[in-house]
């Protein structure tokens, strides 16, 4: 079952192996070290220390935490990749699952987090175009393959044990909002489902 773990500026979920009634304490752990903010860093680590017991011990973790997942098994959690994502320096729908590396109640628990989805990197350089100096309000990405829509955003169920997901209600459209002046190069990241191919 899932429980809450709070840290500086973010939250993660944890799950125990022996929670027979499906309910762990919401605040079963506190994150002792924050996830690295560098988007290009593959080595994302976090440490957990328990503040109350979780039946069977801590075994799995996921990010970001959601109250909707309280009491759910780590194999059937739910989430959403938003169809509208602001290019404001934050990541939306950036789900991760944590692989337990070791630890104890006394020393804390270490997880290695893996990305569940992919990132789209936008790099917009208006120099030499009629758009230079204008305001960029939004960019829309829609994906099709051989005339069929390819899901890039929407609802899903995911397994924090195996790092797999099943799409639910989805869309082939991602809208990014910018509201930035087109002076110099603009960059941003957005989250999409992983199975988009060239």
C-alpha cells in the first residue's frame, strides 16, 4: 500500500510489503535528501527515514506523491500526464519509480529513481525570423503515425515495482504555454508517454 513521503519542494510515495489491510500511514517517511534538480542527471537518488512503521518494511517508492494513491497497491497506482504543460522551469507528469538500494529504519532507506516517461526538449531560436521580438504564447505538438493518433498525454495506471504503465484515457496532443519574449533562444522540457517513435 502507498504512503506519503514529504521533502523540500516535492513529495514521493512509498509502499510496504506486508500491509494486509491496504492502508499505510500517510506520513510514513520523510525524505532526508532531495532529488537532484538537474534535468540532464540520470543519477537521481533520494533517502527515506521512517517516522512510523510500515507493515513488512519499506519496499517501493514513486514520485510524485498523490493522495489518490493512498492505500493502493504499489502495482496499481494512477497518474496523469497533463495535456497542457507550462514552460516555467517545472516538470509536470514527471513520474518516477524507485528501486530500493538498501537501508533500515535507523539509518534511512535509499532508492534509485528511474523515469517512467520521456521528455520532449524544446529549443526555439527566433533570430533572423519575423517572430523575433514577439511574445511566444504557446506551442502545440500533435503526434500521428500512418494516420492514427499516437497518445502523448492523459491518464494511466502504473506499477512502481516493475516500472511499467498502461494508458487510460489519452490524447495525441500536448499544449505547452510559454508567455515569453522571443529574444534569444528559449528552451523547455515537457513530459510525454514513452512509446512515441520516430
